[in-house]
């Protein structure tokens, strides 16, 4: 699930909960519980939007660079080694298996010019 999908899910659930509470004409206690749940989903959506905005502003940009001596990829920003999916049956190229973020500095990775 992407962050955009999570935001949309939270907003959709909040609307559905409010609609269901009105539709079923619940007692006051039931409506209050639904209202609380809907507000929590709306708050979560707002936090996710803030997080997405902060990631876009503050995430350093980097790239995976092949370390020829160790036959591994490392972050051009901090030198940490890449994480990748180890699935021998995967049809993905090795580069596509590399993590999209550095596990050490959090840099969002692009493709190395050497590739």
C-alpha cells in the first residue's frame, strides 16, 4: 500500500463510518463511538499527508553505486550497503530488487549513472 492509498483509505473509511451511523440511526452512544472512530481516521489521514509532505521536502536524494572491490551496492551519500529482495525466482532485474531508500541515512535512491 502506498502512502497515497493509505490516505485515501483513511478518508474513505471516515466517510463510510459517518454515513453508516446516520443511516442506521444509532442511539447516542453508538453515534458517539462512530464519530470518535471517524475522527481518528481523519486524524491519521492528516498525519500521513504531513509525513508525505515532510518526506518530499527533507528526504535526501541519493543513488546506489556499485562497489567494485566488494561486489555490492552502497549509498553514495553515506556508504551503507544496499538492501535487496532475495528471491531467486523473481523476474525483476537486480536493480529493481534494491531498496528504494537507504537503510542508514534514509536517502531516496535513484539509479546510478554507471548502470
